[in-house]
C-alpha cells in the first residue's frame, strides 16, 4: 500500500523533567563522569521552551527519582500515523516508565497504543530512524531482530530495514534526519558502515550531510526548523550546519551535560505528528523486514 511521505510536522508531544538521581546514575556508570545537574536542567528547560515556541503542545511529566533515565522518553515509544508502539527497553529499570507513557499517549494525546507481545523482543526508540518514508532499525545490545519485527508488524505500510551497528548503543548516535530526505551522519568508521547498509536497503534515495563529530549528527527537524548542536560544543560541525542550511530556520541548543550520560537532542522528547485521515487502525497484518 502506498503511503504519504511524512514532512516532520508535529502538533503535540511528551517530555519529562530531569530527576536528581540522574547525577548519581551517571557517576555509577563511570567515576570520571560528573554531571552538573543544575546546568543539565537549564539546558533541558531551554529545549522544552524551544519546542513550545515551535507550536508543539507539550505534556511535561514530573521527574521520578526511581527512574534515573526517565527524561529520555524517546526510548519508550515509536509514534507515527496516530499509532504508538510501546517499546521493550533492555534495562529492567526502565520498564516502570512504560505505564505512565502509555496512559499519556492513549488518554491525553489520542494515540492507538500497541504493546509488543514477544517477551524476547527488545527495541528502544533511539535505535529507530524514520525518514518520513521508511524505517531503519539499529541492531545493537539495546535492540534485537525480534524488536525490529515488532515494529514492522505495527507499521505494515512501511519498509522496515535492520542496520547492524557497533561502537554505540543507538543508531541515532550515528545519524538522524536533518530535513525531509536529508540524513546528517558522522564520519567515523561505524557511521560509514551504517550508512552503507542504509544505501543498500533503502527504497528511496537520500541526501547526506557528513559531520566531523558523530555526537553532532543527532539533530531534530521539527515544524520546518532544524535544531542542532551549538558552536561551543562542536565548532566544525556547527559551521557545516550553518553553511549547508543557511536558508533554513535553525536553532542551536546545548546538550553538553546530558551527553555525558549518552543523552541526545532527539532522546528528550516524544513527538506526535498529524494523523492520516485514511488510516485504518485494524490494518496490522502484513510486515516487511529486510
């Protein structure tokens, strides 16, 4: 079945405040990682304010110290066409976040919630790149083939291709969408290998913007605006964004503190686009998985 290309126009979404326990969790991951919690909260507040200025009606969840990663809501669901697939994160500590997100997506934002039945399936939103026309799923320690199959079953109208990644936990730590048909990608060997698989498996052609910093390639294109790294964090990558997208509305936002715990710009929100008028909610039968 042919589908319309999604243009990254969003009208609502979910964000979550940063819990104080995030700082302790980061320290446990590595003794050398120290998060400035107050600065992280200021950066996140600027992020939320920016999305609201872009006419996105955000529901802001309270921080929960029981779940140190709760501000990274992207990993909890994959949303498109009025459907929200609830993910199965690898870490058991994140499973407790699911019910709150499910309730908000269903009751407050009117999404059709789909649960994954296969208990062996693992998938996190940070491993799912939606180009507006098809899905690419990064296979990593956080997402497996069964998780990718669950995504394909949920969105049968779209091509779903798996991408083997290494050197990071999420595909969107190597690439993201910088606009319709444009992929921003790092220049590491891991990023190049992932891109080659995408070229081989894609049903459509894409432009690419190569950045010298893998961490800078995670950007957020929303409502005709490109949100990307700051000059202070990644000066060379910032200059490329500036030159390549000089005719586009751009907003640089800091991610310095949350990047210390593998947080990204995309990871901090769940965005809901406009629902297709002709969507049939009962049409979850076939799947395509490369």
